[in-house]
C-alpha cells in the first residue's frame, strides 16, 4: 500500500504523531528523529505531518509536552480551568509531580536533552504550569515563590535524572560504589564505608531525600 498524499490526514491526530515520535526516539535515539523517518513510521508522506506540527522545533516542543503530560498531576486535559485549587495539598502535589516526572524521564531517556533545553511553550504545557501555579498561590504562596518552586523542582528532577541516565553500566566503573569500595580506607574511611554498606548510594532514596528537603523548604514562603 502506498503512502498517503500530503493533503490526506489519514485519520491521524497530533497526539498520535507525537507519541509515534516519542516511540521512535525511545527505540532509535534522538538522532533518528526526522520528519521523513517519522512519516515512514506512520505510513504517510513527511509533508502530511506538517498538518500537525509546523516544523521540527514544534515537534521537539511537542515531545516535551507529551513527557510532562505523563508527569504533571495538574495536566488533566479534561480538568476545568477553575478547579478548586484551594483543596489541593500542595506538598503532595509537588511530590507527586517530581516522582512522576522522574519516572517519565527514565522511561524516555532519549528526550532528556530536550526536556533540559527546551522551555514550556505549547498551550498544553503552559496550561499545566498555570494550573500548578494556581494550586500554589491558592495555598498561600506569593506568585514569585510559586514560580520559583515549580522551576526549581523541575530543574532538579531533570538534572538528577540526567545524571542517573548517564551513569556507567559497568559495575566497577570509576565512581561506582564497587570502585569507591576499593579506595584506600585509611585516606577515605567514610567514602569506603558508604560504598561498602550502600549508605547513600541508592538513586531513588537520594531522590526522595532531596525532594522532601526541597518541598519542606518551599514551605518557608508561607511563613
């Protein structure tokens, strides 16, 4: 069966196009993502895709949108804009967001570089940010502090997850717990003890520790 022509929408939606792009990046890496390659994935001409994403930058922004849509507890497309944000537990909201974003990034490590470098610019992503800010300001945060809290949390999660994804796969690679455990214990008694006992070496445990510290610290904006 031949590819459909430029004018045919082929029953696609923007979400389907973005999800196909996300699957392609997951499978073959960000370098494989081109409009032509994505068209092959969807069995359409590359020009057909421009009905849904006007250019490559819009496609990359859409990937970031899909990633954050999996994570943001306030990104429900069916939610009303005037949801009663005052009823939200802002601490639980931020913790849920942080944990979900880390999980989404670990599922799609090929999009990590986009998440770190591309700002939130699509309407869906901006809507989610707006709802998050509404929840925080309704809980008593000054607007500036609410913006700082969301940005700080997002930057930390992306940076932490990028470091996790970049860790060497070899068990005894330099910097790994096994490597640290073999250091001179006389010179580095605490480092070697931590490496040998596993104290402070678990990524998820470290992440939870830091998120709790950040979220609790944000509460000072309410004092």
